[in-house]
């Protein structure tokens, strides 16, 4: 299947126009547990569109992609997050604090993060879908890298789900097929998956939208609608009170319910999503993007798009530096994406020399190659793709596993069950190195641990291990350290990985925090 430039442009523009519509529509009702009865905007839009934080965060990600292309990862995104994103609330603030403390993703999104399961990252899924149209596996992998900057668990799964749905929506329009595609990338036992299936079941059973709202909420109760100072006059006694920050599952369920019950009507679908209350701008904005991709900008009702006049108004991006150029319209944003996509996808997926602009190949089978290339297969060149772990494997990793990619190998640093070290106990960490099979060579890898003063290595500090060119072959080294004589509160360990006979080398840093000792445990003063 091929996606020509004209259709692709229309769908990308539809994504951002639909996202903008939904964000503006739902914003006035955000954070209230209520039943919302609307059929159009309630704001005065005569002076232009209001700011939309559900859209503007992704402009920072686009800037990173424009500079780093397919090499962009959670570490790079984390640096952009620290430099250009203003908000410091809940999960955004916790992610920033963890990054500044030296905790790299996925620990940055997990450690001490009460709001790791919230909605703040599934609203950022569209950029990856637009950069990888018709390739949900690619979109979902980058959604994972995005999510672990400041989320984990159900929040992370929500972004993976929507990135896959939105990517597939470039070439598939059936909502049920799209939902099944999205579900295939996340654990079926997750609460996100359960809320999605429940929304579809409620529609199939013919229950009312508000009954569906109650069932979805009570299956995975959140707290977004009761954390606001705004007061609702609607009886909420039948709605259970969940744990703080556990908001992504039900709000994703509300999004899917709006899609199902709206039965293809753009405005009706968005209004129904908003009617469930809670995180209303997130639900309607995400649904607007999905339906905008399916219909394209040309298929969106003018009733909804005309009042916004294509405007984008940001509120989360720091414009005081010259690091990011912020588009003023959804059209400008779409055009920027169109220009970076060929380089992001590479020659095997995007024929940039096509006489009609460029063509994106969306066939997910084995025949992924440029139709003009009849003397070689660009796919043989690797194109910088990370095919080491599938999305399901990535999302199943512990938040205390750090990954890194290098030209001739890729590696994982496993810190175990937490990010702390304790007086009187040694600490283990495991390093696993995999041969990058595109180099087609047998290797020997040297793995060496460097420690600061006061930290002793129990056993070997360095290992020399074979690294064969075989599928899933790996070299593993386990290090044990004793930090009883280390006086600092933050322990930084450096792992050096090098291949014998090659100049290439890679370094991975592990950061461990001192865990305070309980009274009466015999800890020395200062521990």
C-alpha cells in the first residue's frame, strides 16, 4: 500500500486541525467530575483560538527530530523537555526533577512519580504517527521513548496505544480494526486495554453513553475530576474514588466511547467524549486527531474548523530562547512534518524521488523497498532502525533498565528493583551487550566498571567476553559494589563498553541515591 504526498499532506493537516478543535472544545470543562451537555464551543472565539497545551508539547519533539532524525531517543527528548517545556506540575515536574537529579529514562518517569499513570503523555502521540504513517510499529516505538521521559505504567501504555492507532489511521478507516491494531501493542491485562474493551462492549450492548461512562470509571477509577477547585452540581455518588494520578485508563476509555457512540459524526463524537467529564481537553483533542487523520483536513466540518482559523496558540513552550521555532498555524506545523518525514523514514519506506512529490510505502510485509531502486535494497543498509526489541518487549522492561545504542552494539544496564544504595549492603548491577548484526562480524567486548572514591568493587572490575554475530546472542557481566565508605548522597557509576580491535566505544552511567536508614538500624552518622 502506498500513501502519496497529496493524501499524506491532507491527513497530517487533518490530524492537527482535529487536535486543535478537540482541545479548544474540551478545555473549559477540564478537571471536573460532571456530565457535560454541549454541542459546540462555549468560548468566545471572535478574538482567536485560546492556548492549547494538548498540542504544543509535540512541537518540542518535532524540533528534536529535525535535528537528530531517527536517532532521537528518550535521553535526547529529556534534554529538550528540560530546556524548552515550561510546566512543572505533577508528572511533568516530577520527570524534570528526576532528570535533573541524574535519573535517566525510564527511571525519570517512574521514580516517586505519583502521576506516572496520568494522561500527560498519550496526548503527545500524534507526532510519531505523523512521522511514521502506516507503520504503527515505528510510531509505537518512538511513543515509548517519549512516554518514559515523565510517565510509566498505564500512562506509557496509553501513548503506545494511540500512536499505533493514529499511524494505522493513515491507511485504515474502520474504528474497530484500528482499535484492535492499537490493542495489539499493549498488554491485554492492563487497565488501559480493559477500559478500551469495555467502551466497545458498552456500545455493542446498547447501554447509554452515561451508563458507559459510569462502568468505565468504576472499572479503573481516577481522580482527575475531583482535583479541581471547580464544583459540579451533578450527583457523583455512584462513581468510585481512585488513587491520585491514576487517570489515563478511564480517560482513554471515554475517548473510545465517544468514538463508538458518535458513529462517525466528528462533532457528535467529540462532544460525547467531553460529556464524560474528567480530562476533557485530552479526550476530545486525541479523538479529534484520530478522526482528523481518517477524514483528512478536507473532510473536517467547516463548522468546527473555521472559528479557529487554523491558529495554534502555545502555552507550554519557552520562547525566550532561540532553540525552537514555534509554528503559528496547524498548516505550518503540518508542512514542517512533511519536510522531515523522508529523512525520518529513510529510502526503504519513502521514495523521495517520485515524480509526484514523494510516496510512503505502508506495506508492513517483507517487501519494504523503494520502487525506484532496482539494483539494490535500501533496507540492507539498516537505516538506523532499532529492531532489537519489539514494542511489547520495551513496555515490559523494568523502569530500572537503561538502554543505549551504538554503531556496532547495543546494551542494557539493569539496576535491579530500585535506584538506591544502603549502608551495610552491597549493590549489584548487570550489563548486557548485544551484537549489532548489521556489522556482520564476530566481536570480543570488554566491559569495565569505574567507581568513585570510597566505593569498592567486589570481584572483577572488568570482563572480556565473546560477542558472536548470532540472533539474540549476548554478553553479560554482573558487578557488585560496596559503598560503605562512600560519603556522598548520590553514587555515580560509569560502565565503559568497548570492542577489541575497533575504535568504537560506549559509556553508560548509573545513578544511585542513598536510602535513609531507619532509626535503630546501626547506621553511622550521616548515613
